């Protein structure tokens, strides 16, 4: 066992927090999956726990493998993977699969593995690494908006426009995270203002086109509009039904909860094991469980900032923030939707909700963060050895 833990490099608190969230996830997933067991008529939630277990095993295997890769390799890999991501998004747009009645083509089937894959989540990670690479390359140069259009904003725009027709919430999150990363990377604020204005203009054109030619994008713009309208009025709709059941679950939870496995609203709340799993956690574990989960994500955010601060290169700092902040942002949105602070978005709770793609991409992002942290540890160890060895230059060069 000691040999196993010695192979886990990087920030130990991130490892522990991710592991605890994964272990904790079995409780709400097992409880909330009764809804799916009833829906599909098999009567057993055990198989959903087994599937969730294999998703976590694959995800943490991916995390372990990626954290062993020196993080500077991700600079080049982002360039190689960006065209692959665009091709996958194009394929998804035209050949995507409808999952559990969802009316959006967000998924592609992997026949060999017999699983579905949401390409937009992979696109998010790859794009953030690509943006971090570009910003780090331009650190000591004067950034020009005109010069950044082709190498930076064209790929960003292509990815966002391919995701937008099927998944507005994911598009909005990626766009916001890109803007945050650009700001942290020193991109001029006046240029960011231009990009925000251009983004709103393109979104308006897209909505007007979809309204004028409804056959091109059936139901999507209407779905977005109805979710926003439902959030701001009291009409009885499906989205209102979900929110009302989530609020009932939270109200029943109180301070200590009804007890693990004793949720009632799991039988009525759609997507109780994924999009609304936080409501089930609060119902069964009360405010104690609610604040416990929130604290875990805040701890993860704190350690991500620490790793970014201590990274030895600008690319390391930016890539940690680029892939780390979306995890926390997504978690906060998921929790905000459950308490009706946000309209229904369809965002899962990272490492807790059931769903393979979300788990895998979260683990990929954490692997990149731990790779940066591991490199910092190597340099620190080398600096300590400088005081003991006779050839300090050789030791330092090996670490770098």
C-alpha cells in the first residue's frame, strides 16, 4: 500500500478530496438510482452502482496516467487534439444520439465499449489548455487583437458554435471560463469587451435565424426561452415541476436529513441521480451534508489556486486555472439550480453525479493539475538535494 501511495505525485489534498468525493458519490447514486430502476422496469439499483463504479475506476485510471505526463507536453497535445475535437463536434451535431429522451444531439456512441460519450466535455478541457498555451506564448509580447483573431478566437469560436445548437449552458460556461482565463493571462480588457459584444451579436443572429427557420434547429431555442421564462414566472411546466420537487426534497432534509436511502423525492424527481443529485443529498443528509459537499469543492478550489500560484511557468499557472475553475463553476451551478438560484441547465455535479463523460473529463482535468503540482515537487526536491550533492547543476537540470 505504501508503494501505491508513493506513486501518487502532486498535491495530496487534491488527491484526498477527489477520492473522498468519489467514495461519497456511491451513497446518493445508489439512493437516487431507484428512479431509473423503476423507469426501466428492472427494479434494482445495484447495476447502476456497478456502472458508476466502473466509470470512476476508468476516470481515476485516466487521472493517474495523465498526472504522470510532464505538463509541458500538453502544450503540443492541445494543438493536435483541437482538430480532433472539432471533428468530433461536427460528427456529434449530425449523428448525435438522444439519451434518456433528451431532445439534443450531444452524445456519440462508442460501439466497441458500448457506451455514450459527450464530446462537448472533452472540447472544454482541450480548448482551455489551448488557450492557456496561447497566452503563455504571448506573455512577453504585446497582445494585438487583430493578430489574435486567427490563432485564438477562430478556434474558440468554432468550438462554441458547434456546441451551441445542442447545449447552450455548456457553451455559456466555456465562453465565461475562456474570458476569465484571458483576463488572468493579461489579455487587454478592451479586447475582451469587443469579444463579449461580438458574442452577444452572434447569439442574437443565431436565435433570430432559428426562429425564422425552425426546421433547422427544432425545439432548441424554444427550450432555452422556456427555461428562462419558467425561472421568472409561476406557470406550471416541466422545469417548474423539477424545481418544485427539488425544493421539497431540500425542505424535507432540514438540518440532519431524513437518513441515507430514505429519500422520497427521488421517486418523483427526474434526473435525480445526475442533474438534481444535490437535492437528494440535502434531503437525506440535511444541511450537514449540503455544506459538507460544498466545503469539499471550496477546498478543491483553494488547492487549485495554491498549485497555480506555485507553478514554475506561466503555462503551468494558466493551465491549472483553465481546467480547474470550470470544475468548481460547474459544481456551484448544479447546486444553484437545485435551490432555484439558476434556471435548469443540465449540468452535473462533478465526481458525484452518475454519468461517465463528466467523471472522465473531470479526472482528466485533475490529472493535468496534479501533473503541474508534481513538477513543482520535483523541483523542490532537487533544490533540497543541491545542498547535499557535489554536482548541483546536473541535479537542477534533471528536474527542469
